[in-house]
C-alpha cells in the first residue's frame, strides 16, 4: 500500500507540477515581475522599504536571486513540482485513510477541491496572495495562522463529509473558527504596486492554485486506478481496489 501511495503521488505530482509551472509562468510570474519594478522604484528607508508609519519593513538586501529568464523559470519549476508532489502525498494518504477502497478520478477531483478549499480558499480569506512590496504582519504569526487554518478547514471538511451527524456541527465550527479569530494584519497596510495589479495577482494565483488541485486530484485518481490494473495482471481490477504489499 505504501509503495502504491508513493508511486501515485510522485507520478501525478510530477506531471501536474509541470503543468502548474506553465500556468504560473503565463499567468502569475509576469505580474510578479511588474510588481518588482514598482518595489525597486519605491522609496527606501535605511531599514528597508517604506510601507507607511507602523508597517513592518522588509530589507531584501543584495542577497542572491535567480536571474530572470531560464534560470528563474527553472527554480520556479523545481519549487512547484516539489510542492505538488508533497500535496499529492497528502491527498492520496488522506483519501486512503478516509476511503479505504481507494481513489478514482471522480473521487480524486473531489479531494482536490477539498484541498483547494483548505489551503487556498480558506487561507486567502485572511491572507490573500501578496505581491512583492506589500506590507505584512509578522512572518511567524502569519505562518502559524495559515497552517492552523488549513489544518482546521481540512479536518472540518472531512467531518462534514464523512462524520456522524453529531460531528458535522464540530466540522462547521472548525471551518469557521480561524476566520473568526482572524489573520495577523500589518499595522498600516500599504503596497508599492498599484491596487489593480495586486487584485489581478490574487485572482490569477487563486485560479492557478484551484486548477492545480483539481488536476492533481484527477491525476492521483487516474494513477491509483492504473496502478491497480498493472498490479493485478490477468484479472479486471475494480476501480480503486486496494493493493496489498
């Protein structure tokens, strides 16, 4: 079973990661590069960028960064594929834990939608995707809120979909609680980039993330079914039939 989970996530994550990279390079990266021109042109204080009184400043310094063009695209692809494989492992592991009969393309898409709801939709309600040069609250606080929100939302969705009636209310509470608490906010919101560019970036980033999760779920479901057929030559494997190793 473990071999099947790893093989499924690796294969699906690699293919979908490359597709997601293409989407990012077309829809997201150009907006980031535009924002970087505004960030470079923004007034700089001795401690970093001037985001307004009370806002946290970010000193980017003269550290190493990949050069624009092929090098930057290669690092984008590497990071995207690695993240997609990781999400694929979580998706397949959760699916086999919740539904022991395994994955199909249809159920994989459903798990993909749930993954986007937890890691993209719910988290963006408090921490929308931000361009370079935007004011932000303390990094550790934002990271803790993001991880907590994603985990609570995923658990809440699972309870709503698969839990007993008495637990469905708990599932709703888990989904709502992080939004009631709220994400950390910058003392004085500001951005070097125009608001229109920031809005376009947030929309494009969420669309790419949603497509990535749906494609990942479908690919994991397909790979799971395919591996089931290959592992059982000479007989017709049922869709999503578990493999004993």
